[in-house]
C-alpha cells in the first residue's frame, strides 16, 4: 500500500517564536484539513477509536471533514468530548489514536489531533454551537476541581439533567489547562471559549472555593446527592538535596503558575514578578520540564539546560515537545543527576553539582535504570533552577477528609466504578493516578458521570 504523505503543519519559525507566547502550530487551513482527512482509509474496524479514552468517533469525524461537512464533524466530536480544540492540541496522539492508526506502520498516521483542532476552531470562528434540550431531574451533584476530569464529568452529568456545582480552588477554571500548559501550546482564547460551554449548559461554577478550607467535605456530602473528586495532583515533588530552599530555585508548578496563570510573561502589564536568569537549568524530561524550559527561553534566558538522568529517547515528554524544544535551542544534558545546589552568602543559587550516570539493568517501568558513576561530580554554573520531577495529589484536601481511603503516596482509592470507600463519593483524574494525561483524566470524568448516574437512579 502506498501512503500519501501527511499534510505538514505550518509553524512559527523557532527564531521568531522564542520571543513570544503565541501558538507554535499555525493550524490547518480548510484545504489542508480536507486533504489530510482524505488520506484516511476509513478502516472497517477503526483501531484509532480503541486508543481513545473518551471513545471519540474518529472515523466518522474524519469522514465528515473529508466531505467538507465541518458542522456535522464538530457535533459528532462534541458528543464525546466537551473540549475538542484543547485535546486536539495537547493529547499525546502518538501514543493513543495516531499510535494505533493503520497508516502508522508506514510512518504517516492521519494527523487526528490537528484535524480535531481544525474543526473545533472552525466551529468557534463560525459561531456554531450545540443547543441541548436538558430536562432537569432535581438531583444535585458536587464536582470538586475544574480540570479536565471535573469539566468532563460536569458536562456529562448536566447533559443527563443533574444540577451540577463545580467547585474550583483557583480564580479560573481549567486546572492544568489554565495554570500549567503554556499559551504557545494551548492558546487561552481556545481554553476560555471551550470552557464557556459549561456555563452555557447550566453548570454552576464556584471559583475561589477550596473544598476542605472554604467549606468542609462533610458539608458538601450532606448537601449533594453525590460528589466527584477531581482535585488533580498539584503538589510538587522535591529532590531533598542541599540547597533546595535557595532563592532562584523553583518547583515547576510555581514557575509555570507565575508565568501562565498569573501572566508573568506579560510583565509589567500584569504585575506578577518572576526571576528568570540567563543560565537556567530544568531538572526532568517530561512535558512539564519542556514547558518550563521553553517558557524560560521566552522570558529571555540565554542558555536553558534540560538536566536528565537518562537519555531523551526514554523521556516521558511528547516527541513533538522535545522536537520543538530542540528547535528552540534548549540544550539537553543527558545522563546527569543533581547531588546538591550551590548558593552565595545572599542565599541565591549560583550553580548545581551534578553526578554522571550510567545504565545498569532496568527499573519496574521497564526503562533503563540510571545509577551514579563514582567520583564523577562536576559543577555547572546556573542562576535559576526549576525542579520538574513530577507531582503528587494535594494533601490539603486529603487532610480534611481523613476517612477517605488513599494509597500511601496520596492517590485516592476507588473501586471499578470509581467510587471511593465513602458512599456516593467518586474520584478520577490525576487525583487517582498521581499524574497522567488530559484525555485519561477526561476518560475518568466520563466513566464517573455514568457511574454516578447509575448510582443515583438505582
Ligand atoms: C505543565 C504540564 C504540562 C502538561 N502537558 C500535558 C500535555 O501536553 N498533554 C497531556 O495530555 N497532559 C499534559 N499534562 C498532564 C495533564 O494536564 C493532567 O494529567 C490533567 O490536567 C489532569 O486533569 P485533572 O482534572 O485530574 O487535574 P487538574 O488539571 O490538576 O485539575 C485539578 C483542579 O482541581 C482544583 N482543586 C484541587 N484541590 C481542590 C480543592 N480542595 N477544592 C477545589 N478545587 C481544588 C485545582 O485547582 C485544579 O484546578 C501536563 C501537566 C502539566 C503540569
């Protein structure tokens, strides 16, 4: 089978984009989208759909795009996914739908993500909206956390007639979509527009509402027929090495929240200070590390280093993010592990001591296991360090719900229906997994909404 080449995605040139926070991909034009959709061979049993946690009807959507029925394609997409323009941009499609596309074997899978982003953007630009007839059923559900899991659960429950109140600790809904992923990957007008759908269908959103602090978990349980916990995993992990409290050392969460949610990148228009020096180190090699590195570059850092104890080939970051980071001049220092952070008398970071690593066997996840090489320490000068080692579920909430069963690392324990040990209390997303993907969290949101509906109608 000869396979036509993927229609390439136009992008901002690296030398230009490192000076702005505008979207890197420029999106398909109408003609490009149709041409790309026409490459789809419309498999009888589409493997791409089995790879999608929210079970999008990928084959039909692509078929409608190929036939220029964009409105129909959009409505089919919205049946299973409240935020297709967002997932089209940030999903790791290479590990999901595109990873199992039959054309992947030839190295040219259909660009499903960019097609979905195209069709959702087209609907927004043409003011195409869903108009749903919702019949209220007089039952109330509280959803805690307005990230992808909470948003998806709220939409599905509202569509089924429930009165849904969505409690969010921050002053904006979106979770990581708002505070973590930078605008050059996920433009904020796209996020704001897709999230405005919740209020349009009658989901009540209560911002600045920290469950466990502004109101107790018990109050919530008494006032609602069911509760869905989608509090994410926003607590940073630390290295526990000397020097971590020095000035100029950030957790990736703090760094990205300052830049994205509190708009430090628009300083002084937005009055959020951020100190980002000329020589910046980022510890880790996942999506979070790539985001932090690319933000630092855009904030004016001259040299930005990814410090990683493996090689980028076994890194958890999306391939596209690594490629974009490389194009933007991010330097990958592989096979190194931090042993201490060095500071001056004023308490500011001046450098980091690193140890060389080598591979010895494999760890539990099947990846090559790095071990430190004896006497291989060396010092690298740095004026800013961002720790992107991963996150764990937020203990603040958990401390206020001592009766809720959790794993030792803080993840909420649930049964096969995503119900916790507490009657009528369900949970999903990163609060369960400790950190996964937007679409996995949305998959939990859908699964929990169906389980809550079953629970409340039994
Ligand atoms: C920087 C970064 C980049 C990423 N890039 C990608 C990517 O490219 N692709 C991808 O698929 N995934 C990516 N991820 C992972 C993905 O974003 C998460 O897996 C996903 O957002 C999890 O969704 P969630 O709804 O479970 O939690 P979150 O998105 O974390 O949302 C949880 C929400 O709950 C709120 N909350 C917490 N406690 C309370 C409380 N007590 N009361 C009220 N509200 C509360 C929080 O404020 C937050 O808004 C990235 C993550 C990060 C941090």
